C-alpha cells in the first residue's frame, strides 16, 4: 500500500515551492493587505500559464488532466505561501461543480477559460450567519430568473461567474450566474483576511442556468466534501509555514544568554504544533485517497480532514504569534498572515462545528445495521 504521492507529483510540489518562494514572499500578501488590489493578478496569470488552474480539468476541456492529487499538492504550497489569489474558489469549487454536474455545453464553454485563467469562478451558498442547510435555502430560481442574497462570497467581487446554491421547483440545486450581467449587485465586505476578498451579492431576477446534474441537497454536500479535502491541504501548508516561522525565531531569539528554543515551555509549544500539523496531514492524505478513488468513505474522510486541518491552522498560527512574544502582535510582523488565513479557512465551507455534526451523522449512518422487522 502506498502512503505517499507518486514521484511526478513530488516533483510538481518541489517546483511549485521553488516558484512560490521566489515569486510570493510575504511582501506580496502584505502589498495586497495594505493596497487597493483585491488579489495579485500577475501571480494568478503565471499560475494559469503553468497549468495550475486547470490541473484537475480533463485535457478535452483545455486542462492539464493531472487529476485531483495534483491539485492537493499545489494547494499545500499555495497555503504555505499564503498566496493572495482566487485559487480555492475557482479550482476547488467552481471548476469542480462544473465537472460534477455541468452539461457538456456548459463544460465546453467555461472549463477551457477557467483552465487558462481567463475566467474566475466562485461558489455562493451562505445567506445568513450560522450553519447553512442546503435544504433550507431562500435564494430561488423561477422561470430561469434568480432572486436572493448571498453573504461573504469568496472572491465574489472579482469573479466573472458564480455557481449558486438555490432552491428550485425540484428542490435544492446549483445554477450558473454571470456576475457581470443584469440583475446582479455586488458589494465588497471586510473580513479578517483582506488578501482573500469577499463580497455580498444581491440577485434580482438575474438570468440563471441550472447545472442539470445537481439534484437535491446531497449534490451540494458532495461538492463541499470534495472541496474540503483540497482546502485541507491548503490549511496544512499554511499551518506548517507558521510552525517553521516559530521554530526559526525560537532558534535565533536569545534570552538570558541562550536561544528561547532551549526553554522547555517553547519546546513543548512547538512539539504540540508539530503533532497537530502531522495529524492534519495524515487526515488530508486519507481525504486525498478518498477523493482520488471516489470512495464511499469520502464524507467521513472529508470531515476528518476538515476538522483536523482547522485545528492545526488555529493552533499553529496563534502559537506562532505567542512564540514571537509582544512583537508578534505588531503590524510589521508577518505572523498575522498565517493567523488571518487560518481564521478565514476555518469559516470557509462551514465552520468546524458543522463538520463535526456531519462527521457524527456519517459515522452513525455507516455503522447502522438493518435489523429484521419480523
């Protein structure tokens, strides 16, 4: 049994790390944080030119056809670099929804442009604070017209189109909406991580094209499961980078004539982070296997990967700040980028409380034994 990625994907990971180390140091997310740009457009186009945006898109639709394992590898490096690009919303969600549920016409229209980086897609689901239930959506489609409001849509201010979770006559489903067309009003909203912009989108009779393969709440949940695995890798990369930053500082910072890393309290702190990151990585690998093989265990694997990645990201980012002491809280320090991204990731696709409930429900379902009724 193989517990690691094949050699060609390891090579892809190494190349991605070299590229992002050179092209996306922390000065890049700082420029986006402090400036007017919503994301780094040049970096985004360079990623597209290297085939990253079309990694999981089949070659027949203009993609690289590398599969979802390649996306997982790239996601980890993008998370490590806290890259300010709309990769997650476009690749994990919009492209994935089209591949799963889109018609052949929809795929041929959107996927080649997504693969080339010409279009940015996103996924709009949340309508109010709190847990999101796909079976209780207020946004609705009637006679091909969409009405309703979606909150905190990732990259909603820069996306060209959105895959929207809606309520239709046949129940919950997904529909494509052109965000540059009529009946759409967008307003940028402030979040804890401005390097990943979000928007409030109001639909007022906007033309909507349903994805014919999406039928019921299970379709939405299946999409979220698949996206959760890929996002977990991005979270692991971010958490590992925060750990390495804390480790390096603990080696360099001296107190009482010795490196602070030699003190037991710091050693234990870093060891706890390491354990959390490796646990998250192990669960992310389990999720990658389930995603790659389309295994029946995907809902459980995705939930476990999501929960452990959120926990690792939170622990690593906050303890990185603590390791740096008082200066770790200042604006000039780069600790904030990992903290901001970890907090944002923890709310994407629903919070950990929702995923814990989903995990419990899936475990109960998988362990249910049908008993004779007579």
